[in-house]
C-alpha cells in the first residue's frame, strides 16, 4: 500500500513538473521576434504634447537584432540633412541596462522584461533643475508586434512633475 501511494505521488509530481515545463517552453516560444528593419509611420504615430520636438519631426529607422535575452536596437534619426545614430541594448531577463535618451546625451537606466507578448522597459531618470533642486521622470515603454508581424508599436508613458504624457510610435517593417 505504501509503495503504491508513493508511486502515485511520484507520478503526480512528474506529471505536474512536465506540465510546468511545457508551459514555460510555450511562454518562451510565444515571445515575438522583433528582429528586422523598421521605419516610423509618421501618419500613425502620436507624440502628444511632444509633437513639436525634433525627435517627433525626424525620420526614424530602427534595426533590431533579437538574441534572447539580449535585444539590440540601432536607432537612426534624420532631420534637415543631419543624422544621429544611437545603439541601444535591452536585456529581457531584468538585469538592467543603460541607454542614451532620445532627446539628449544622458544615460537612462532601465529594466526590461516580457509581459506576455509585450516587451516592457521601465526607467526612472533624475534631472537637476537649472534653478536648483531635482525632479524625476518615470517612463514605461511597451513594444508590441502586430499579429501579422508587419507593424511594431511603441507606447511610452512618461510621468513628469508637469503631468503624464503618452507617445505612441508606429513602425512598419521594411525587412
């Protein structure tokens, strides 16, 4: 009787562990592959209150290489014959990274992870005010690939002392 009960418990444990393992494998497989070259579609993008910023007016191309847990993005901004190229690296295992900001040369520390099919990167940036003191900017950036794989949408929710701003950029696959 004891051997039978032990065998039943062992089989139940093996079955549960195998099911968990299958779910984990499925979660990894369900992550979208963002790799490719992407061009910003200005007509579908919305910079909100930041619409007059140079970054909003520029043509933007992203080249993404995804080798989990590392995602490398080369961002090229072109405006009035000038071009700026930034190299960004995100680690989806939550170890953290530091990348240049879109509107400046300062480093932004963030932590990135997958939330289902969305890539989510959260950061907090502390600035010194020209009049003294400091203020913080919190940002949550979400990347989502369309079901057909042709459109990549980046939504950035930015919280500043002046309020909340949402920037939505839509990129079309070029290759």
